[in-house]
């Protein structure tokens, strides 16, 4: 079992920045990829960015060049630096981790609201 606790988020302004953090605990040795997804009402949860244990990253086209995902393996924490925010970035952001055994775990989500 892996537990994920998100922090950060809140209210930001268009063009501004916010930073999300997600700390993992539990069976952390089993974690491979970590990342962030987001969801708005009535829509499916969508990929924002992921990072593997080796540091390979993947971004949604809508955030590439504006968001940066990073990972501190010593702290078992993944970060999402969000710059040049847009109102369409408003969503609940969920921390994700995938294990070597192909299990997926999710955080409870943190609200990000971007005002225009």
C-alpha cells in the first residue's frame, strides 16, 4: 500500500504560478512512476505530467512548456511547478503513483483555481 498526500494549490492568477507537492509513504520501494492528473466537473480525469523513477518525464500538450514535474526520491516527493497559469488550468489535481507491480494509487486531490 502507498499513501499519497498532496499540498499546495489554491487560488492563482492568470499568468501566475503555483506549486503542488505530493509526499508518498508506505510501500515506497515499490513505486516506479509518479505524476499528476486533473479533473473538472463532467469530464474524465486527464494526464498532466508523469515522471519515472529514472527521471523520464511526460507532459500533456496543454501544459508542455508551462509546467515542470520533478521528483525528490530521497523525500519520496513529487512536485509540479505550474507557471503561466491559464483559467483553463482550473481543476482538481490528483497525485498518482504507479508501482512495479502495476498497481495505481491516488491522492485525495487538491483544488487549483485560476482567475482571469
